[in-house]
C-alpha cells in the first residue's frame, strides 16, 4: 500500500491534434497495415522512458512546462496523425487497419512521485514494479461484431519534485523503434523551441505510403495474414489477465565501453581463426560480440546449478531494419514496421561450456549474415519459431537499438540522464552509451539474487579477453 501512495495523480487529459486552418468538415480515414505490420499487429506493446534533471516543483511544471508539452504534442500530431487513432482488428477474413477521426486524441497523464529519482534513473538494479508506475497503460475494447479496438499511444510525465522528470511512452507495435524515435525526436525538438520551430518534422516528415513496401519474394502477405489470424484467435484469453507480475524482477544496465568491445572482437576472432580460419570473418560488429557475451552470461547465471536440461534449446531473437534491404528505396522516415525477425539457437550446454562465448558469436554472426542476403528466407516459419521458442526452449529477445541516438531526445531540459525500456526477463534492451562514443548500454532483467553472479560472469568474460590481448 505504501508503494501506491508514492505516486499521486495530478492530471489526466487527452491531447488532440491541432486543427488545420482549412478544416471545416469532420472526416474519418483509415491507414492500412502493410504485410510487415501483420506479424506485430495486436496487443504487442513497447514501453520507453526518458529521465531528465528537473529541479523544480510540480506547480512550476504544471504552470510553465506542461502547456508547452501539450501545445507541441498537438502540433506534432498533425504530422503523426495515426498515433492519435486506433488499431481496429475485425474478425477474419478482414484485415486490420488504423482508423483516424477528428475526435482522436492521445491520453497524457501527469503524476507526482516521491520515489527516488536518482535510483530509478541509475544503472543499478531497480524493481520493475517501481519502473512500471512511470509508464501509462494502454487499454483495449471490443465491438459487438468481435472487432478489437487498440489505442496506439499513451503518454505520461512523472514529476519528482525538485529532482527530475520522466517522460514515458507506451505504444502499440504498429510502428517500429525507428518510427517511435522519429516521433519522440520531432516532438521534443518542437517543445524545445517553445512550440514554434517545426523545421525537423517539416524537413523529414513521416511517410505513410504503403506502396513503398514491395514484397521482395512474393506471397509474404498471405503467409503473415494466415499467421495473424491464428494469433488473433488467442487474444481473448491473453487479454483477460493482463496484469504483469513484476514484484520479483529487477532491471539493471550494464555499460560496455569501446575498449571492452574492441577487446571482445579481437579475442573472439583469434579463437575463431585457431579452429576454423577458412570460415572466420574479417570483422565482427559490436552488436554480435556484446549480445553473444550477454546471452552466454545469462544462461550461465540462470542455470548454473541445473545440469538436468543441458540439451534444452536456447533461442536468441533480434529484429533488423529492412529499409535498405528490400532491393528498392524505402524512405528512412517510413511510418510502420519494416523489420525482419532473426532467430539463432544453441543447446544450453553449448552456451554454458568453455567455448560458449565463441559458439554464441558464431551462430549470431551466421544468422545476421544470412539475413543480409535473404531477409525473409524463413518468414513462413516465423510464428512457428516464436511458439517453439517459448514452449520448447527459453528465449532472449532484443529490444531497442544503439542506432537511435535516444540520448539526443531533448525537450528543453538538456540531454536525458537515462533512457530506459521496461520489458520482461525474456528480453534485453540496447542503446548507445550516454557518456562514451562507441559504447553500448545493455538493459537486463533478473531476480535480485541473480545479479551478483551475473555481474561476476560478465566481468570474468571481459577480463579473459583483456588478459589474452595483453
């Protein structure tokens, strides 16, 4: 009960997009989903938080900052108008689509919190339950004909009086991380200018044209639509009990410096060349080596005393932006999902063993290389792989990206002190390092008693590569 009293509701409002001067009639429009939206359509949500230093009172925020936040949001929704709408999912055989009306608005909640801002915005382990208070929830509704209605976006600003501010977004996955980043950067840039400078969004407006996405192999829409209808049939059961159980899990951030990453690359390439010089690549990305180390370290931590299921399959899934991989130009500001899903798999004992890190690097590198030549080669198996990942194996899913420059999201309070993603223990989040160019921030969720051993395993992995290089 004490936790509830830590957070007090200040205001709940809805921000509609600003009306165009020439608008005289009420309109309703729809935006179809592309074939690449279908694998993620429905109750799939992303939660991101931006923490800022804000040494002012809640009253000061409401009187001086909030009006500008609202005004700039209203203006930016003119350009990102679908975000104020709803995803409609009618029963088969009808396809889902985004419905937009003149009455659409984005919910904006203002909370005053007495929680510890410095703790919540740190890299140290903090309760997912605590972090969860900083994000608004998205609800859903159903119509008489069994059509699901999903609002797309909800926003929340939490004021930690005289300490800081957290601006959080929860959104339905009708857009990928690149689109969300485009929206947040456009909104923050306009807000920073006091709501008068629309240069950023006018120079790079979102592209809603679905014709820019062409199926590179044929038949993908039929495959994804079939899988979507199968998944849709499970929503009622999944949505009955949506309350997440966060109490026993904590989120921490591990920062890998540029020297750490270069050491990992050199060491693993040396090991690879010793055993298989012919197939060893000339270069490895920081994504591959850091994800490989994290994957092996998590498996070693979670199953250090469990040898009974060492042949169990462990899956690593990541998504790749396909805007430059479809064989034809796709605007960088395309609005929607433009992702290919990639799966890597190893047996648990292959990750826990002495060569676990090298094994993980090899399989992630191969998966990434195969994707570059044929992004949708295994697309017909994506849903089956997803189900298999959760039923027969244990997954680790990557969210976020170091390519978004999230620490450049400035609403006028300076750079964020911390950018966070809220997710389950089955995910890891990635962002560029706030303080070191070329570094990476990795967000991990574990039980509190697991972190000490996890940090030890990660440190041992880094120390091994440094000792070898020296």
